[in-house]
C-alpha cells in the first residue's frame, strides 16, 4: 500500500464516528496571530479563503489583545500562552516559572518550557492526513518533532533567503526541518532557486501573498499630490532614507505631501530626523483604519526598506492602481515592480530614489499610465487566485 493510501486509511479510521465534517483539516501554526505583522495578515487572508473548502484552525503560540486584522468567524484560534510575549510577566506564578525556563526545542527568545508544553499537547492532537502549515523556522522544527508522521507538514517562509543566512536568521532550524516537510513555500522565484540549490530533494513552491480585498474594476481617479509609505517604524524599513530623499526634492514640489503610516520603536528618532531635514511636508501619520483608501487616494507609494520577504504594501498599492517607487532591496520588489508599473532603483541609492520620485511627481500622464498597468498587474495577487494555488498544493500532497 502506498504512503498516501495508508495515510488516507489511517485518517478515515481516526475520524470514523468522531467527526461529521469530512473536509480536509488545515492548521496554521504561528508565533502570534495578533498585531500588524505581515505574517498575521498573510495567514488570516489565506485561512479565511480556505475556510469555505477546508476545516481551518489556527494555533497561535502567544495570545494578546484585540486583533489588528479580522479573524474569520469560522476559524477557531487556540492560544498556547494566553498573553502576548511582551506581557508574559503577567502570567500566574506557576506558568511564569515555566516561561522563564529555556525551551528544550530550540534556543529562541520566544520559546520556553511553557511553550514546549503547549506545542507538544496541541501538535500531538493532530491526526494523520491533517495539514500543518508552520510559519517560522523554529515552528517548522516543532512541526517536524512533535507531530504524528502521518501529518502533512508545509513550511511557509515569510522572509527572504539572504536574510535567513545571517546569524540568527533561521537557516539552521530550516535545514533540520526540511527533510520532514512535504513542501516548503517561499515568496519569490529567487528564493526558490536558492533553496532548491541547497535542498535538491525538497519540494520548493512559490506562492505569492494575496491581496486581502478586491481591487477596483477600474483605476480610481486621483489628484491628491500625496506620496504614501507604510509599515512599522523599525530600522528594516529604512524610513530615514526616504526622509533624506524627500528633503532633497520637497522645495521643488511645495504643494506635495509625503505621509508615512505606521507605529513603532523609531517614532521619536524618525521625527527628529524629519525635524533636522527641514522639510515640513513629510509626516509620520500613524496607523490608518482604512489603508485601501489611503492607497487609492495616493499618487505614489514609496518603499525604502533594507530588505523584505514579499512586501504586501507593494501588492496592495498595485491593487489600487497606485504606481510604486522602491529600492531593489532583497527580496521581492524586483519581482513586483518594473518600468511598466513604477520605478525600481538600485538598492540603497538615495539620490536615485529621489530622482524617481521627482520624475513621477512631475508628470500626471506618466503616473496615470503606470497606475493603469499597476492595476492590471495586481490581478495575479487576487485572493481567489492565490487561494486556489494553495488548494492545489494541499490536494496534491493529500491525495
């Protein structure tokens, strides 16, 4: 009997008389489903789309407050630790003692003896034929060590290959888990080539992130003279470089504005950088409750990151017909942006970023033409299309 046939038989035996819903079960394993991270957003997008055809659930190592992104009501969420990582000191004494003990699974600041207990119990309940999609290197390792051999394990990486190779980037747990994974999903073709070279026997698949909303049928008109950037205020986003680029052209476009949406650790530092630049037309705008509207009204979207996985904000901008100006940082922008829908400039070249902004800000005709192509390009990231790619992968691994 083939392995797949055996898995189907074991699954049927496990579920006979216990579960009337015979749809395949898909479980997403994340470190924390709360917050505004790209991982949370991508998981919730796909989980919600799959819920119509699969039994979907989410295992979140840490809990937290209110969700930044809505969780589909059909999807149960299990929290292994009931509070956010940064609030673990509020745990009851017995749990706090365990949270202070190191994990036997891996040396990782987010893992502890307490998370080991939760992961062992939760992953141990998964049955042969269930699909487990882990979203972080140490969680790939947990999936490999703590699940029944009949569980179909998929690793989903939200970072890029070069960053994974840096100290502490996660390459070691990925390497240890890879032979136990039925598939490893990456975000870019470049990452697939790199992983396939390192792991020639592994199944490496490219699946892009999906747009969480449906884009307009036609490109909305706009005349806002506004450039938008968005993302957490963290060093990786390189907003200091965007501020410098903007300051070099702001005097030539006195009626234009640049808004940086997001919150984070560098807020005071970036505000000081803006003040020192002398520009009064670039602002830290905080989080937006309606980012699609912000992007729909913007003339341009700017990205100044040092590195990315596959930047959702670029995809979302394209979906609103908004041209993008970005550094060609590793990795993702180079596979999303070209001369047809925006401008891709050499990584870290601040004068080139400023020149590209200048070019597009000076020509409404050019912005409109690039925006029309951006909207057309975005169709490949529609949630229905991307969810179908996931369904085909899952079906192929479970049949």
